[in-house]
């Protein structure tokens, strides 16, 4: 039992090490790597090379697949060059497997000590994050050493021989077992390294090991497909095409396993070396065979996964790329872009609201009210997306930006609710009852509405650029808006006193409307407060500084306190 636990611990450490390296590199170099993938889409050879380089650094073809699929879903890369990237990614991960299979046990403690030192001393800096990568590399090498040491005592055990003998002779079973393991471990790299280690200890024979290698490759393609099940069809085509490459490759390679075993034995290769070289040869052969047919496979994938009609679901996020979550700066940028979409929808609601008031357009009011559901869904998507961002990888500035995005989306969502209520009030209290605002009252509402739309645009600019001058202007507009509301309310009451029939009939609605417009404007202006607070120009309170002796309330309170205090002679 102890030996089995040690083996399981070694496998878990191997998987964790690959995870540390992958996430560490994405957080540190995610932006440049993504730009490399995007800019290589123009040429098939460049796309292949970019996939090889990026995956060589990430040590995960699945991570590369998710990035490229997200680009395809956003229309930044076509399916054919994306498939070329994936062929390069598979070669890249096989090269990493080859390097890690070398006897590098001496390097593991050096990497771990150096990585821990850098990470603990400079945890929130790029140097500290690079230390995290070194820790992951060290753990991979240490895990392989641990697995070899743990399995040696049971190599000759009869039960172990019987267990692994069940895999012998059935290549389809071998492929199935390895594919399931690759999905479960979230890493075909870890599975291939584990298979190489078991083969080097003669726990499994070379034919079984090569079948497991094919299964690990097929499992990595299946894992990428599973990870993009909820993505757009354009994104899923990339992982589907890559899976088709691997499926066809496995079908072609199964009859060749016997020849590969014979050639490996003839060349005197060690079992572990034969395993990793077969893994490399398989992916190089796939690239050579299919690199010229990426357009054909792309057409097949497009036929199997056609694009839906445009504009089917406006509430579906367009910029929340899940593969960017391991790179906080990119994830925050994606959330900010989606928030601007929400602001555009809110502006559309605001503009349409005035048309409803002027023209009594009941149908437009109904359509605009549905926009609030879109705002609510996008707000929820942005909130959940940012909740998945790793907090330990955020710098102080990124944490503040994340909080600002959440705050602005909350205010936009609340504005959507207010506009929806206003539209319902217009229908119920004006259109249905056939009432009209007075000419002067309508002019006041139109003036506040125009200022409100302008302030929304100014708030969006402040949110996007963080300019303290624009933030000051936005708060100045808030004061002006409040004063105008008060002034227009007094004018409305004066018209009522003058027996203006329209003003009397719409009095309650008119006052509620200008109050709601001021409330909406206040929501827009909240984006300015964090910026001005950081600039040190925001007062902590709006109360005037009054000395206690000059404040009648404080003076009265002090007098009563003195009267209640017992006096002694």
C-alpha cells in the first residue's frame, strides 16, 4: 500500500509540475506568446513554427489549442492556419518530452532551490513568477525520479505483472487507457513521461508502451475538444480538426507499431528512449503528412460545425476568452472590452428612451426593455469571468483595475434596471393614459437627457483611460446635473401653480423622471472616484470644516454634557 501511495504521489507531483510551468509561463509571457501566434497566421510555415515555439515554452499542446481556438472564435485567425499552429504545437510538446526524458536528476534540486528562493523573495514580481516556473521544472524531474525509485521494489511482483499483462496484446485497449489518463491528468506530456518511466523499468513491454503513446496523443486532442465544448463553432473547429489529425494518425500508426518495435530493438535503443522517439516521430509524421492539407481539414470541420446566423444571441460575451485567465493582464483587458459593450447597450437604451417619450412608441419601449436582460447576462458573465482570475498572480495595480471594472459593470447593470423601470412608467402613466408633457417640461427632460448621454460617454472615457482631468469634469457635471434637477423641479411646480394642464396631469411622472435621470447620472459618475482618490484630490467628506465653538449643535451638546457632569469643591 505504501509503495502504491508513493507512485500515486509521484504521478500527482508530475502533473502539478507541468501545471506550474504552464500557468507560470502564461502569466509571465502570455501576452508576447499570444501576439506571436496571432501574427503568424498569414503563412502556414510561420504558423507551424509559432505553434512549435509556444508549446515548447508552455509544455502543453492543450494550452496552445485553447489560445488558438479562442483567437479563431474571435475571428483573429482562420481555421486552416490555426490547424497549422496545432501541428507545430504537437511537435513542440514531443520535443519537450524528449528533453525531459534525459537523466537530469542532478538538475532537479538546483531548479527547486533556485525557484523557491526567487519566488519567496520577489513573489509579486516577474522574477518571483519566473521562480515559480523553475519550481515546476524541478518538480517534473523530481517526480520522474520518485516514480522510478518507487516502482523498482514492485517490478518483480506477480500481482503487478498480472495487472500490466492485461494491457499486452490489445492495442485498442492501450490507446483507450492512455487517452483517458491524458484527459484525467490534463496533460499528455505527463502520461508519455510516465509511460517512458514504466518502460525503462520493464513494467510494461515496448509494444504496450507505444500503444499508450498513441492513446496519450489521441487523449490530448480529445481534451482540447472537451475544453472548448461551450465555445463558438469557429473555436471548436480548431480542436475538432486537430482531433481528426490525431485520429487518422493513430489509425495509420497502429499497423506500424510492430515495425517500430523491431527497428528500436535493432538500433539498440533503451525502452524509454524508444518511447519518446516514437512520440516525436509520430507528431513529426503528422505534421509532414497534414501540413499541406490544413485547408481540406478546415473545410471538413466547417461543414461539421457551421456558423450560426449572425446576431442570434446578443447576450453572449464576445471578448471573455477563457484561455486568457492565466494571464491576468489579458483577462482584465478582455473584461474591460466586454464592459464597453455593456456601456454601448446602455447608451442605446438611453437614446431610445427619449424617442419613446416623444413619440409614444410602445413597441420600441418593449424592445428596449429586453435590452436590460442582455445587460444583466453580460454583467453576470463579466463578474464570473473575473472571479476565475488567479488573485495571487495579480499585481496591486491589476487588483485595482479589476475592482474598477466590477464597480463600473455593477453601476451599468443598475442603470439598465432604472431605464427599464422608466420605460414601464412611460407606458403605464403616459402612453396608456394619453397624457403629454408641457412644452417647457419636455424641453427640460430633453436637456437632462442630452447631458446624461454625454456624461455616459465621458464616464466611458474615464473608465477606459483613467484621466484625472476627465474625472474632475465628470464630477463637475454631477454637481451641475443635481442643480439642474432642483431648478427644473421648481420650474415644474411654478407651472402647476400657473394651472398648466399638461404639467398638472404629468406632475408625478415628471418629477419621478428627472429624479431617475439624476440617479442614473450618479451611477455614471462613480467611475471618477477611484481615479481622483488615487490622485489625492478627493476630499474625504463634503462637510465644511467647522470649529466646535462655531457649531451650535456641538456647542449645545457640550453644554448639556457639562451640566450633567458632577462638580466637586
